[in-house]
C-alpha cells in the first residue's frame, strides 16, 4: 500500500508541475488570424460566430473559434482575459466540451455596454447566466474547477481573490476538451488575448477516499 501511495503522489506531482503548452493545442473552428506569442494566444475572433443550442432563440450554432486540449479526471484551469470588445454579445473565456450537445463556456460577455461574467451551460439545450460588474476592468481572470460530476466557476480581478459565480453539472469519468473560446455573434469580430493559461490535475476525490479506507 505504501508503494501505491508513493506512486500516486509522484503522479500528481508530475501532473501538477506540468504547464499546458499552447503550441501543442489544436483548433476547432480555426479563425482567420491568430498567433501564439510570449505564452499568450491572440486571436482575431470570427465574425458572426457563437455556441448556442435551441432554447429561447430557437436556433443552434457551433462555429466560434475554440483552441483546446483534452484532459480526463479532475482538474483546475484558469486564464487571464483581455478583449477589445465592440459589439453586443462579444465574448471570450474558457470552454469545457464533451460534444456539440454538452459543453460549458464561461468568461466575459459584453452586453449593451455592460461588462458581464457570463456562463452558458449546454446539455441538449443551452441556458445563460450573467453577473454584471459595476466597472469595466482592463482584464479579468476566469477559473474553473472540475470535481467529480460538477464544475465550479470563479472570476478574479487580481488572480488572488476569486469569487464563485456558478456550480454546474458535467459528466464525470469522461475526458473533455478544455481550452480558449471567443465569439462575436452580432459583431464583425474583435481581438481577444488569452494569457497565462494553465491546467492543473487534482487528486481524484473518490480514489483518495478509497485509499484512506483501505490502508
């Protein structure tokens, strides 16, 4: 049992210390203009693009840029967002995606001059929740924590104090695409900058509990 615990500890140390490399990620709906520079992704967001399924508006779209990698298990992902938002519904942030019917996108959405922390959760149909900020900050941090069958969503203005905005279900024990998404449903696109993107594996809660009870 000690050998098993030691091996698991080493695994999680390696996973935790390993930074996600932007150059090794891949595109879903690659935009016309983008570059990876100084550990940041800068994209020219595709005009008239979005992710949404059915509810309220009655249409389905799945055509916005998404730069992703694939992770299993439980993990924490975060990124710093800076956008030159122009039009209503211009948005950027993190996305978790199992398939076209199951995904979560969360980050900044610019609506009628207001700066919103926005989340869309899609399981067959999409919903939408927003937290409106009093002022438009120069940038914002978004963090997601996947634990068991749920995802916790947070935002921060300084990468120190994080405020939780939502807890949403997501099927556990299933690998998911995780990465950087931006969309401009009503507009002609904008420049979106993603900095310091990281994904950190977390110890599986069920496995940890099992080990405690079987030592």
